[in-house]
């Protein structure tokens, strides 16, 4: 379980997050919804420990128990998809296991190509698979479906569901249909905070 208690965050005069409170249960899939500028990414970065909160508590999951897919892919372009995943995996996860996981989401001919030779959509799949394969308790996805067509999105969602393994998924997205396709609970940022909706 991950519990958010009274999180506040200001950037100078700008109120980004005000008194955010919510609970994410083990095994739950949650779509974090909200307009651009409402603070979704800021909240995720606070959970990850990449942004310092002004006040409040995060309880239940340690930073080293979280894996993440950022809006940017953050891949090593000169390495293959298999090598990219091997960089973050514990040593007890073999390259054969990594390859088997990637084969569920990437064409086999892409697995041994440098990431620089892959399309944008293929790179997104590699970044997503990297977050999923890490043995975490919580997986955070920040706009994971950007740039994916409908059929590819269906494949990716199927992959996510097959590999959840009782973990918490928090997915920041604008897509109303994404929550339905995932069978996820919608978490509207405006409903778990006292923000007035002002952008920053």
C-alpha cells in the first residue's frame, strides 16, 4: 500500500499541490487524471524522491521499491533493447528472461538492434518494458501511451496486465479511454487535493 498524506508543494509563489491525500492499494491499477499544469508529474516525482515536498508524508513504499517510465525514454541509444533492460535488472534476472519479456512487446528483429535504429513507438515499448521487468512493488508510468496507435496501445495494455504480479500501477494519462482499457480506478488530482485548478 502507498499512502499520500497532506502533500504540499509550491514553486515560488505558485501553488502546485495543496494538501494531497489518497491511498493506492496493493494490486491496484490507478489512472492519475488531470489537466496539464495540475501537478500530476510533480506528484509522481515527489513519490519517486526526485522532487522535495514542502510538507506531508509518503508511507508504505521505499524509493528502491519503485520503478518508473518517464515521459522521456531515457534509453542508451547505442545499446540494444536487451542491453538497456540488463542495465537496471538485478543479476538474478538473466538476459534470456529479458529477451523473453521483450518478445511479448517487440518484434524479434528489433531486440538486437541499437535503440537508435528503432522508431519512436518501439523506443516507448522498450522504456515501458524496462519499468515493468524491474522487481518493484510500485510501477509509475508518466504518459506511457503517447505516440502509440490504438492497436499498439491494446498490445501494450495487455502486456502491462500480464506482468502486474500484484504490484501497484500508477499511470498518469490524459486519455479517458485508457482507464477503461486497463480496468483502472480513476484518480482525479482535483478530487484528492485542495488546489483551485490554477496552472503553473
